[in-house]
């Protein structure tokens, strides 16, 4: 198995943010901790601006979704795949093979067992991550997820090159921002932080992401009542 990055924060923290994989799309830098979030606990160093910027983007993203400032002590951040997989031979998203995703799902289950209390919410980012959560039955069965899984299977031609492209990209529009469930814990899918950061999907995702904000804020408010 390739070398891996570490999660950030404690599994006992109230908000979980689940990323995709640690391989940057256009940069060879490798984070020892997911999204370089450990840098936010250290003094600034010359030459780490883009790494620190990614970490800050994650925190701003989670705060924007939550409708308030979220501190680093409230969040647990990991990826479905924490291993550094090979970059695809074409400029596309890294394919997380089924076997690697299943290892990641079992790792999530272990983190939940280690937590002193379950998280109030799991924010899951990207279509491929949700595909594997649905495929492995990590999520409680739901008709929308059955349809989504069928539409999100990897394109075989691109998968052979190590890249992930779903059979139907628009399938994520139907489920983004809705509330699903893992053993009573709300799981809400959102765009990957990089897609949101650079607005790759533009106006198409404006309504689903507004729906995500409402769902996330309602879940967190209910947990505090």
C-alpha cells in the first residue's frame, strides 16, 4: 500500500469532514496531514503559502456550510482514501479503486468506534466519495442512493488510466445537499472543496449547495437543542 497522510483532529469532535484523496491534481506536494491542516497550528514558514491556503479554504468552507465560525478543535478531517495513489495519465480526478475505498470505509468504522461520542454530522465531499459510501452500504439504503450509485460507476475507459469520471456527472446534482444516514448519524454530500473553491460547476450547483447549507445548519442546530 502507498504511503499515507494522517487525519486531522479527534474522531470525538462534533463535525466530520470527509475528503477524497490526498493527491493534489496539479502539484507534487504531499501533505503529512489531510489538507495540510496541521500547518494552521504552526508558525508561518516561507514557501508554504499554497499549502496553508488549502488548509484555510477547508476551514472557511466548513464554516460557510455551518453558518458560523467552526474552530479547528470542533472538526475531524480525513479522506476516504488517505493513501497517495498514482496520478492519472490524463488530467482527471484520481480513481479510488474499490479495494482501496473498502479499506477506507473500514477505517471510518474504526474511527467511529474510537470516538467518545458519535459526531453530530458527517460532511462528505465529492461524487466519487458518495459513490463508494453508497456502494459499500456505509449509508442506510435509500432509493435516491440506488439510482445515484448506478449513475456514478466509473467510466471503464478512463478507469483503465487511473482516472475517475462517473457514467453520469449530473447524478450528483440530485443528491448534493440531501441528508442521508449512517447508524443514525446524518451524512450530507457536498462538492469537493477544490471544486467549490474554483467554482468549477458554476450556477448548476448553486441550488444544491444552498440546500446543503440549510441541511447542515438544521442538523447542527437540532444537535444543540
